[in-house]
């Protein structure tokens, strides 16, 4: 039977690119997103006979319960990708927004993973991949909520890996540097406002300056890394952070 992959936040950007990659590799993909318009765009773009498209708000337990009830194929692979960003000085950072980022990118990851662990344990196979960030490893100013959430994924994976040691279930975190997606485009505009510089200056002097290779990470690199984590070569790779950073953390 074709393996099944569930991807959160897959209506656009990194999630959509991962979905396209795994469809080409003959996986059945459940595409989820909170944004109905983006979900429809994904439905128009992807082969419907190889996918299921379901709305999902990872911050709501009821939404995850509905997902479990409606999903056509229980996933062998869960890719927690849903993410948002907000950039501000902490003293100007609305606490409800701070909390929401944590709910989406950390609590939501635990909520979705929890929902499908019983199936993985029953079949004694599962691969959990969290899409973290270079900011799971290092920090930048004005992103306290995002960085707290992404750092949290590393600890979450380590702890859960210990719980799952007796099963053929692994959990890892893919940590890319900046990827040219709509989310990053938004960050560029916000950073330009915070620093009072042009958007090109944000790219050159903030985003790519610490990267020796001076290039945005491609979505194909992230999808390929996810595919490697499903391969036999990665059967004993768990609780690891795979960093795609163009040399950033070598300094």
C-alpha cells in the first residue's frame, strides 16, 4: 500500500512544496491548512486522486479531532509545518499574539502528533518531522515568540524520542535558514520597518549576511531532507536537528 503523509500548513510555501515532492514520489498526501483560499489553490494545483484536502486549525483540539475523523488514510508520516511570524520589540509585542505563535508552532505540533501516535504505535512504524528553522538553533532580535517556539521543537523532539525508543518511530527537526516564501517576504517588510532600512538592505545586511553561501534555502532542499528521513539510512536517526543554513552556524 502507498505510504501516507500528513502535512500541516500545506496550502502554500514550504508545505505545498513538500506535498508536491511526495506526490511525485508516489505517496498519498493529506494536505491541511487553516486558510481556505490557499487550500483551494492547492486543490487546483495538485492531483486530487493522490491527495485529500482538509481544513485544520492546529490551535483547536476540536479541529484536530475532526481531522482524525475525516482523514481517508491514517498517516505513516506526519510533517508539522504550520507556522506564522510576528516581528516586534518585546515591550511592543501583544501578548495575545505572542501566545498565538506558541500555540501554532509548539502546542499545535504536540496536539497533531498526539492525535496520530496511537496509529503509529499500533503498526510499529512512524516518522514525525517538524519543520523548525535556523532559529531553532540561533536567535535574532524582535522574534522572541517565534524563536521560543522553534527552540521548543528541539526539546519536544528529544523528549518524545525517548518515549518512543521501543518503537520504529522517529522524530526529527529540519532547520532551514531563510527560504523565499510569502512568510519570509512578510518578515522582510516587517524588518525593514523595524530597522528603518530598505527591503533589499534587510536581505543583504540581515538575512543573508551571516550565511557564507549568501543564498536563500530552496524548498526542494527541505523536501529532499524530509525524504531522506524516511529512508532506511535514517532508521536510527531520531531527536536530531538537521540544519540547512549555508554555513551560518559554522561561525
